[in-house]
C-alpha cells in the first residue's frame, strides 16, 4: 500500500484503540461507578471511532485500491492527500478533546471545519478515480 | 475468503438484523405504550450497529485483504485473531444482556457484567490492533 495509506491506517488503528479505551472506561463506569467526569469522554469516544477510525480507514483503503490514473500523479495530487490526512486527524483531536480545553465551542467549531476540509480534500482526489478499472484518464 | 472472515461477516449480518429489530422496538415504544425502561436500549442499538455490524465487517475484511504478514503467517497470529473475534462477540453479547437490566447508579450483578463486557471488548480492540499493525506495509 502507498505510504500515505499506511500512515492513515496506522493513525486509524491508534484512534480505534483510544476510542475503545474511552468507551470501555465509560461502560465500566456505568456498571461500577469509577469517576463522574468519565462521561466527558463521550465526544472523544464518538469522534475517534466515527471519523478517526471508520472514516479514516475507509479513506486509507480507497486511496490505496481505487483505480489509478494512467499518468502521474497516479493516485491524484499527493499534497492534497497529505493535507486531507493532516486536517482530518487535527479535526478529530480538536473536536474530541475540546470539552477539556478553554474556548470549548471555538475549538469544537475549528475541529469540525478541519474535518470538513479533510473530507472535502479527499473527495477532490478520490472522485476522479471512481471509474472502470483500466480506463484512461 | 478465510474462515475467520466468514465468521466475522456472518455475525456482522446477524448483528445488523438485531440492531434493526431493537430500533424497531424503540420506534414502537410510544405507539404501543411500551414501558419507558425500553429507552435504556438506545445505547445497545448504537453499539449493536457500530460494533456488531460496522466494526466486525471491517475487522473481517481487514483480516482477509490487508498485506500478508509473512509467507508462513499471512494473517500474523491466527490464535490472536480468533481470540479477538471471540472476545468482541462475548463482550458485545454481555453488554446487550446486562445494559437494559442494569439501573445506573445501583450496585448489581448486571453492573459487574457491564464492566466485564467493557474489559472483553477492550481486549478485543487491543488484539486486533496488535495483529493488524505490522500488516500495514508500504510497498
């Protein structure tokens, strides 16, 4: 798989592990109360697993296996793909951890903006690759 | 398709049906005057869908399609992979049973089962990450 897909897949695995850890802590706390502040992990749990894990892994695999262009850059503009990877991960971290920071609402909005930019950049490079295998272009 | 992937995909489909049945029950609650305690099934529904269906489908396909670990061990550790599958399903089933029966804030055997369910699913996550990490390779 290309280097960027490997970075994204590894990042997705880290998000999966962190998201499962937060979810596990909250579920255990529901059964046997541990600490009341654990419920604040919920936004991070949701964002890490929905965007950081599920969406990012799908994007990593799509960047790897979608039909390539006949001419370089074969997988689309790599700089835009890198921007998509960085923006999505920054967005997940900002949204997930905004409840702990000051300016929580501002950070939440900034995180959602980064996520949107990350996904939009991915669509920009992935959409032209959605074509019959072997076709030119 | 490896045997473990077939198990993952079949149980994923089963959980999808189960998730939709729970969603149906939740939607019927106000119409059929069903007890408000059924609302406790809301997180069960989300997790049947996201862990039982989405995550298991991904785990199964990754186990099958990701680059081989080595010629001798294409899926890295078969034992760890099967343990992951069993732990995830045991943990999720325990949650499905214990969560609606447990009243938050009370100490009950269902609460202990919920905590055990959390631990089993967490171990499943760790097992999957360990087995998959080194199969993510640049070529």
